[in-house]
């Protein structure tokens, strides 16, 4: 991991591995503390308090909780744990020095096997591997708080590791006493399984952590195969912003508080959690030329922070940095995601994507290929900041295990204050540009570009978008969707509006081959602009507002001028149009919208 410019300046540290399998504990790089976790193989849960409410004072606790003293770092707490009570502790909890109050810096060992931590900022807990109670007990532990939209009724229960239920291919049973693994191959011939089995333990392989004040700088991870991390869907999750997702703040490569990090030419495979997680402050990050295959959760996820204040004068404080003011800059900004290949993701967590973005801005997502996932390829969880550019990507075979979504999905339900649009504080983000992409909305996709629930300020142009229920989508408070010069092929309707009439949307100069309808500007708000489109129906006929197309055009009630209607083109003609469209590059794409 050499420092910038990836040579070896004085003081740089370079780690190289010969080919082969290397099974290692967490590799950590910190900008202001020494690396090396002392408590080995323990599951680490940042932002959680396992002893909450069990200590009256820092040194007076309930039975089962042992105070270890005050230490100025997590590392020293872990050293004390190993030195004093390593065999007695089922978990430990450390309170950061900047927590404030009497418990700041204090470290605790818990001998209780029940695992039920409470989320708390600036408090971390760890859980010993393989801890359990008596063999006859059925133990329940804290679930991973997945998803942010709960249900009021009961859901399905799942039981694992029952020998009598070993009756389907790829099921297994492990006898903890005899240490024998039973596996039923997915093979009709009854042949012995080929390949190898890996008992995963680690969840994080590289942990590079700094802060905006003390960033970890100029680190490059390249040419490695990163594999065999454990699943994380039962780990504590948080609500990234106003979208539908819940997320854990970790990945096989975890990056927080960095500048100039590069991940290039790596193979990420058989990782049961997120492959890459980027949190908090990050600048000048490049993720380029990697391959992601067989990922349990998302390939890449980013999640920034805002302020601890709910209002401008700070009189209403929040326990977490989730306030509306994002001007402090503790977010991933300017990340470049280039020329990556990803497939077969979301094996365990179905709410997963190639790229998930929450409270981040100014991402360049270019030249990537993705197929075969359960949900969206790209999910933008909010409208924070804006300034993103999504271009020259190939996206297909999404929503294979879900619906009400598309290869691209976005929500914008929560306002954030940034200065990225004009340099002045505003809740209006800079425009997102989506152009020159090839997107196929097959399987259960609703739209190729699903701009859901308040999504706004997208400029979508010169894309080839195939299938789905509709082209442009504007619903439930959504507005300012600009669609120009796209080819929208074999969609249900050329655009769709739900919940209201839509405002400040533009659908101009698009080629739309539709299966059901083109509504022109019938019943649309007058702020809509619909004109100069080439529309094709199966038989060349169309009814708008109860009138045949020719009569609608002459009715004097429409502002839709320049739009033409014809029969479906041949597949060859449509392909030729797509080739011409995606081969064109504008030197100044923003001028299209003048």
C-alpha cells in the first residue's frame, strides 16, 4: 500500500503477497492511531453499546459486567481484555474519550451470552466468536435491523443446521461435536462435490480509517483477489437517508476519512457482505477496472455524514450526524467509478446494488458493466448535493428477485442543505447527468430510469433505454425531470405520472417505441414541456384524451408541436438508431438543455 504517487517515498509502507491464499485478520490503516487489533476473530460492532443500562457508575455494574478501567484508545481496551479476562468475556464495550460524561474512555467485559446491544454513537462493542449458552437452550440475539420500512404482522421463521432437513441441493449441516460437515451437492448424478469449502470468519479485510481533519492519504490496493468474508445481514444496520434502504457500515474493504485512495484491477469474489464500503469524508477516490462476482450484498456502497444539528442555531441536537446541513463536507465527493465489471450480487441481501449512494455527491460513474442482480444496479437513496454523472454504462438483468424498481432507482424524500449548485446554501442540488448509457429494463423492472418519490433535477439524454412500464417517471412530488434525445424502446407508455400532474418536467425530441400509449400533454400541468418526439405504436394509431391522434393535433388544446406518429420500426432499424445514438459524443453536454 504505497503512498502517493504510488512509488515509494521515504516512510511509505509497501505490502506485497506472493500468489496463493492468505487468511488474515483485519488489516487496518489509521491516520492517527497505531494499527493492529489485539482481540482476534471477534465480531466488531461500531456504534453499539452492549452494557447500556447495566452500570450505575463507571465502576459499579450489574453482575456479569466487569469494569476494566479507563483507556485512551480502543486498542488499549482490547489489550486489557486479552490480559485480564479473555476466557470469561462473551463481549466487550468501549466508550470513546470524546463521548463526554462519566463513562468516557471506560472499557467493560461482559460475561453474559445474550447479545442485545443498543445503538449509540461513540461507543463500540465486540462479540466473541462462537459464544453460546447451554446446549439445550434456544438462543435469540439482536437481529440486524434490516430495511427501514417495517411490518406490523409476523413474518416467516427460518431454522438452520438441522440434520433432518438436509434434503435439497446446496444445503449443509455441521456437527459441532464431531466437527463433521455434511453437504448435499446440487447434482442429480450423486457425484462428490468438487472445489473447496471455506469457513468464513472475517467480515473486513482492509480497514482504512481516518477523518476529515486527519485523513488517510494516497493508498492504492491493486491486483489482489479478495474473497471469503462472512455474511453481515444480521449485523447492526442504520438508515442512510430518506430511501427504503437500511445498511451496515462495513465492507470487505472499508474506507472512512480518506483522500486519494485507489482500488484497481482487483477481483472481489465470494464475499458474503458488501465488497466495498465508503463512509464519511472521502475525496479523490478511484474505483477502477475491478471485477465483482458472487457478492452476498452490494458491490459498492457509499454513505456520508451531515451535522448533529436539526436546526440552524444548534438548539436541537441529534445523537447521530444525520441533520439536514451537509456543508461540513463529511461525505464522499468526487468519487470516480470507472470500467468495473459486476455480476451475481445480492446472494443473501436482496436490497442490494452494484452501486449504492446515500449522502454523497459529484460521483462520476462511467464505463461500467453490470448484470444479474436482485434489485437495482444503481440506487441513489436521496438527492443530496447532486453533480453526479452516469455515462457509458451497460446495465441489464436487474430486478430478478424484486419489483417496483429499475436498473436505476432514486428517491428524494429528505431535503439537504449544500452549496454545490450555485455556491450559496440551498436545498436544490446540482443537476445529475445520465447520458449515453445502454439500459435494459427486463425481468421485473418498472422503468429503466426509475426516478421515484420526489426525485428531481435529473437530466437524462442520449440513452438507449429498452422495456419497462414507462420511460420518464415523475411521481409523488417529483419534478424537474429533463428527458431529451433518448431512444425509449418497447416501453408501456412513453412517460408515467402518479399521484399528481407533475411539474417542470421535459420530454422533448425523444424516440419512443411504445406498447400502450403516449399521452402527449393531456391532463399535464402547464409547466410540462412535451414536443418534437417521434412516437411509434404497433399499428401506427394512437388515442389521446379520447381523440384520434390527428384530431388531437388539430384540436387547438395541445402545446405538443412537432411530434410525429408512425408504426413500429423493424428491429434492424431500431438497432441502427441505437448505434448512431451511442456513438455520438457531445463536447458540451450541458448545452443540450439551453
